[in-house]
C-alpha cells in the first residue's frame, strides 16, 4: 500500500534542531547548569564559553537561533570525537568537566535565552 505524499509527515529542519537541543539539554545541560548554579567557578567557565559561542556565530553573521546552536553543537561533537572525545555516559564530576562538555553546557545555556516558543 502506498501512502499519498500529503499524508506523510516529514521532520522539518527546525524540528530536528529543537529535538537535538532538547536531547543535549537532557543529557548534559540540565545537570551542568544546575551544577554551575552552585559553583561560581563553573558558572564563570560556562559564561565564558557561552560568550565565545555567541561571538563565533555572530562572526559568521548568523543570528543566535535554534538551528545555529544545534549545528554548532553537532559540529563540536564531531570535531571532539575525531580527537577521541566521548560524551560521558555516567554521572559527570562537575567539579572538573572537560572543555568540550563545558562548551556543550554553554550551548544549552544559550538555548535557554531564546524565545521558549521556538524550543517547544
């Protein structure tokens, strides 16, 4: 049986980007931001990384959007993975997160600054 094209729901790029950020937030963002809220040193690191991500995206003349943040996070994971980095599967020691993990938490922090209607 063949389903007519107008009945097949395709995933939009915006939907995929929102989903990627939601997954990232669930895997590291929520815990990382909670840890940063209680550790001023970690909060400062996350803030510095967030500023660097924002500057990087703005230098490319791209606005801070769900798609830009999701793309940045995907590129970061891919580049870090090429150097042997793997996202921690177990609870993270937030007193000493590595550079890539801190950067991903910063992406989540930036995502929280976006209009919530764009993340739903």
